């Protein structure tokens, strides 16, 4: 959630995010589907089958994620 919250333009690429976090794309798919289900992000139309983009939707949840991260 922090990577999505901190995205400057609110657009995140699943493939690029997996590289930054050093995890597989498949390990992010279920969490991203949960964020889609919660309407925190929206999938953007496929432009290239190798890359999946999502747009951050307005929500207080993003500020909450930042606040939780600061508790560590």
C-alpha cells in the first residue's frame, strides 16, 4: 500500500513494483486484487501484456497507510 500511496502520479505498474520490492509479480497479484475489490485502486486498460497498470483512487486509506508505517 505504501508504494501505491507514494506514487507521485497515482499510477503503479505491477511488474515495476515487483522489481522494486524484489518479489514476484504473482506474489502481488492477490493483494492488488484485494485493493481493487476494496476500490482503493482501479486496473487500467491493458496496453501491453507484460505490464499491468493500476490507478490509485482517492481514499483516506492512503494517509492511514503512511501513518501506520511511521509507527515502526
